[in-house]
């Protein structure tokens, strides 16, 4: 089957079919997730934390994300691959945003880019989409503005809800094909999803959005502490730790490698 394309996601919204997105930053997980039926893969700037070990997403650069996005594209044939524009690579204005988005499209083969911000980034979204590059918006809690927002907090409670609604409308009107709603109260996310003509992708936004996204290390149990909205579908940290411990023990004991892992001298074909 061919790759998922943006009209497929618009059709899914019309037909009420929900779809799933996961982050991916490498060849192994990209192939596994696509095989599992994940429709869209996000090469998120969360790679700052999950791949590069930075304390926040602010540090990761375009040059660090591009090779990861290229690997995910090379390793898939069906999933829609979206790449995050990192902090500092688009805020200056539409020209900077378009230049960065163009680099991602040329150098990675991804199908779309994502950037954070609603009303304040409408001009950037419009410039990128005018060049024929699909943009996914990202509003509500936006990790790149963690310091401006005063930490990881739910956005859109009480009087803030009008701001989140305005951001959603601005992103859609600027031409985005979908929008991530992060840490937004469930009822507000549901309402925005009904109002918007484009698909909403929730993370910490309840079940009323058109799609969901999670950081794969969070949902697979590789990160020690995760938000309330994360469900751990596996405990890979435990599984990998046990495997590594067993390997260390067997190497120390001399029980690995066994005869079945060892080449003989005469007439060995390999
Ligand atoms: O970078 C990221 O992983 C994200 C998603 C969690 C939405 O932006
Ligand atoms: Na991100």
C-alpha cells in the first residue's frame, strides 16, 4: 500500500475514523510502528530529551534533527512522516520559517513539518503552506515556550479557553492541515475538534480529538516519569535492563557465547 497522505487524514475526520501518531527517531522503531499500523510518525524535537539527552527541547538544532528525520523516512513506505521545526529555527518570521521548512523537505524527504504557536505563528504557517509544504500546528501547552508559560501546565482552563480557541482558529485559517492540542482540558479539545475543519491530534487532551500522539519512549515505558496523560503500554525499560543484566552475567560466567554461537575451524561455510 502507498503512503498515507494529507487528504487521507481529512477523509478520516469526515468519516469519523480516529488515527494514531507516535514519535520515532530511528530505523528500528519507524519500521515497527509502521508495521503496527501507526498512520503518522513524528520526528519530534522531543528527540532533544529522548535521543540527545538535553534537559529540554530548547537545545536541539535543525542539524541534529535532520539526520533522524531522514532515517525515519528511509525506513518507512506507508506512514506519513512529519518533522518538528526546533526552537530558534522559525520564530524570527515567515522567511526564516520557510527556509527551515524547505531544508527539512529537501534533506529528509518528510511529507510535512510541525511548529508551535497559534495566533503568534500564523504568518509562518501561511508562508510555509503557500510554498506547498504541509504544516501541522501545535497549540495548548507548547514545550518550546516552557519558560514563558511558567512550566508544564494545562492550558485553556477558565478564561484561557478563549485564547486556545483563537489559536486553533488561527492555525486552521493560516492553512495548517492538522493541529496538535497538548494538555488542554478534554471538553475544550472536543469542542475545538467539532469546530475546526482540520484534524486535531491530542496529547493530554482527552478522547474527543480526531487523533492521538505520544512520545514512544513514554508509551513503551522507557522514561522514568511521565505525565498523567501517558499510558504505558509496555515496560521496555525493565525488559531491556533484564536483557542487559543477563548478558553481563553470562559474559562474566563464560556461558555466553556457547558452542552454538561459535564457528568451528574446519569446513565452516561462514
Ligand atoms: O516533540 C514531540 O514529541 C511533540 C509531540 C509530543 C506532540 O511535539
Ligand atoms: Na515537539
